[in-house]
C-alpha cells in the first residue's frame, strides 16, 4: 500500500496491523494480508465505509402564509450511505403522512434523500415549530435536525364576554370584545341594532370594552362587535335583555275575625214568653272579596263550626222544652173562704172545682 494515510502499526511473525486516517468512500474495498513463508499464507478483509449524511435543509416556506393556503415543505439531505431516513415533527408530534424520495448520487455510492410535507395552513399552526429529523447509523444515535417556525396570517376571531348574566333595570353591565388575529386587529367597532350607540352618555366605549350604566328597557337589543385587520374582518353579536327588578314578597295569611251576635226567638203560648239565646257567627265571607288570596280551608272550617253550634243549640232547646211540659189550674176554687165551717168549705170547694174550667199552659 502506497498511501501516506496508511501506516504500519505492528509487524511480527504472528500479527500485522495498519491504520487508515481520513477515511473516504474510496477506501472501501477488500484488503489482503500476506505472510511470506513456505508456503505463503494470506488473509483477506472487506472494509465498508459509511457515507455520513449532510445537515438537512427545509425549503418551500415563504413567510407569511395566509390561512387556507396549501404549504409544501421539503427536507433534503445528501451523501448518505446507505440511504438515510427522514422523519417530520410538528411541535414534537410526529407527522406520518409524508412523501419520501431516494436518489443515487453521481458517484454511485451515496444517496440523496428528500421528504415532502404537504398540508393546509391553519390559524392553529401559527407559531408552530416544524422540524425535519435525519436518522442514520453513522450518526451514533445523534440525529441531524432542521427546524422552521411557521407564521400564519388569519382574520380576527371575535367573542363577547358579559359581566352580568341577568341584567335588571337600574344595574350596570360591561361587555368585553375579545379579538384575536394576525396581524393584530385594529380597535373594535361597537354598534346597536345596526346603528350607532343611541346614548353615548350611558354607553361608554373604552378600547374593546362597552360599559352601559342605569339599564332600562330601551337598552334591549342586539349589540355587535366588529374587528378587522389587513387579512379581513369578523364580528359577533350579543342580545341584551333587561329584566324587571325582582322583589321578594313575604306570603301573608288573612284570618277573618269572629263576632258575637244575639239571636232572639219568640214562642207564642197561652201567655207570651220571650227566650233569648246567644250564638256565634262568622263575618260574611264576601267581606273578604277585596283581599288577595283567601284561605278557603279556613272559611270552610268556620262555616262548619257555625252549623255545628246551631244544631247543638236546637237540640238543647228541644230537650229543655220537653222536660218542663205540664198541666196547671189557672183559676182557684172559690167559695171556701165564705164557708162557716170546714165541712162546708170542703163541699163548696169541691163543687167549684167540678164546674171550674181548667186552663192549661204548654211550652212549645
């Protein structure tokens, strides 16, 4: 071997060693070691040289990219032997759906490998890191990586946030318009029912915030927030409904008052007699017509008590009359006082009683 890169390291009857520096692909091949003895002894070895892939490069990206446009990023590396492997990642998450191409170099020993990532630009990809990773056995588990940060421009995304979920008359409300876009949207525009805000004194706009004080029914309507940037414009709406003030009223129960009345009953007998009785009656239920929410159960109970007391009074009165029923003489016997002696008086009295008319009194 006549090459300055090849040196003899050790030579003996048992071993012969050489070293090769600055190895290149041309050093690959079969090497033969001969020992000139009788007979001559030889040994052969094949040297394989790995082609280290070059650092990959990503092409096809033009900044910025509009949302919805198709992007094709290509990662390419040359000089690998055997052919290197290329893998794509987006924010450390591997992307599987890619195209892979392998070509043999002009020296017919190494390969050029390329891979294409094809996708539609989305606002969620803005700021994402796309990386191309080259794996090869010559890299000793340390892959070569190329990275590209995506910049996606998109129209604003608008959202309205309310500070009061149940606005009532007299209260205040704050509506915040959140807009996100790239480039950053210009100051937002507030409108009500398709026109300007009707009461600038109560409806104050401060940047993205709309504040409405002393709410009333005239504030009901649809409020629109619109944001725009060089890419386009977008808007969203909020329907405001002002509710009546909610008052909590304690329930009330109306208890009708009781009055005492005197009922007079007259019974005509032989001699006139007047009997008085006391009863308890309830106020006419119609007197409560002016009050709200009558208690029907209470009124029914009072009527039942009155009927029960009346029936008891009639029963007691009937039993009283039945026990005092009798026969009485209304005229005394006459003539006994003028009799000269007792026997005559008795005779006169008996005669008078025989002819006397009996009068009876009945209590009904």
